[in-house]
């Protein structure tokens, strides 16, 4: 059965309006008319300003900071679209907040990622389109289809163009959890990989333990899915420089950059931090050694393929 709507409409929440406009422009569409504001008591006020009956609606909204505000906007907009008889609603979440709370790390912990998955489904989303979940297994938290894009091809292409030669380049995983992602990145560049063995005494605090692999006199590229307070990546940069790395670069899909992150990155000694615009970079976070690449093209292609009932698996490996 063909479940897509009669036409494509793209709407945006306040968190991702500029990205939604870029995505819509690549498809050749305007962003749908919708007012998303607040009532005087702070409750989210949504008004969809055009007909969506029977349409295939793609709602672009990252659940980044302020996370709870943006999540409620997304849920309420989904509900509004559902009640306006949209043919199919896809929640396009370039950054999926709460993804790190995916298991019980200790007694009586919540599994917030599962709760958010349930809320999206209950609100009326028919499918989710996202990028680089903190753990790909999160797709199993949903009872609706999840299309999971990856940022590695975009980031790898940047470094392929940046470096004249790759003979002295090594890709480094900042921890054991990022090894699979770093290995795929290294395969794109056809360069070796090294691994940092670290331990985390408590949340948002990391301590470098050991570096497995040869990085002396090498240009090093650290690869991670997200950077939050910057502790992990900055400690890694320090350790790599101390052991003799020639230059250290870093890249990630999601630049959360909370707390002291910007100050740490500014003073870290890394040559460049390359990020994707799944989370908008505010003016106070724009510094000379941060480079932003756009995900609009890959999301636009994914949306067109979803609407046309075409496989999007080739987008996972494009470069």
C-alpha cells in the first residue's frame, strides 16, 4: 500500500528554521506557513496557516537547547498537523535530544530516549528522519519507521579536499564507543586508525588513560558523534599533542557545545573543529577555528526519496 500523501509540505519549528529553509530550497519548495509562539503563561501556541489535508508533511525540528521547549514545540506541531488531516507526518530531527539516556546506567535511572520515542508516536508521527543517533540501537525504541542518516561521508569529504596528501594522516577515536564511526571515517580516507582509552569518573568529566596506535609526527583527525562540554575532545587533543602529534583536527555531527565548551576549544590547540549544522551555531559560539558544514542536501535527498517510496540506503555511503 502506498502511504505517502498527495504532495510534499515542509514545516519548521523555531529550533531549525534556517536549516528547514535550506532543505526546502533544495527541493524547490517554500517552508510551510505556521506560527509557533507562546501564550502569556509560556505554553506553546501553534497555528498551521495552510491546508495540509492529505499532504506528505515533513516537520523539521532539532531537539537541541532549550531541549524541553523544542521537544514540546515538535510534539504540539505534530498534533496540530494530525488533527488537520495530514496524509503522513515525518518528524525530521537532525539532532535527537535525550539520545544519551538510552539505558539504566544505575538503579532507578529513567530511559528518557524511549520515553521521547513513545511521545513522538503518540503525538501522531508516522516516521522519523534523523542523523547520527548516539546509539544506532535507538531505532529499536520506535514502533514506527526510522530513517537514520550518517554524517561521516560529509565530514570525510571535507578532510579529503582539505589535505593535499593523506600519507601522514591518522584518524583517532576519542573513546572505545566511537571506534565503529572512526573506522568508517578512516576507510573513507584510506588511512590508519588509533584509539584513545579513557575513563569517565562522573558525567561530563573524562580522563585520558592511554593512546593505542601511532600518532607521532602525524596529522590527527578526532571523530565523534557529538561534542557537549568539550572535556573529552579537549583532553584528547592535549594527550595527542603531548605524545607528539604534528597537528590535531576534530570533527563531529552534533555541536551541542554547552557550558565551558567554547572556551575549552578556543584554548585547546586544535587546528580546526568541523561540525554539521544539525544544531544551529549561535553567534556567541562562532570562533575562528570552528567550521560548519551543511546537512541540507542529504536531508533534501532523503525527503524526496521518502516521498517517492525510493530506498535511501545509498545516502548512508555517499561521498
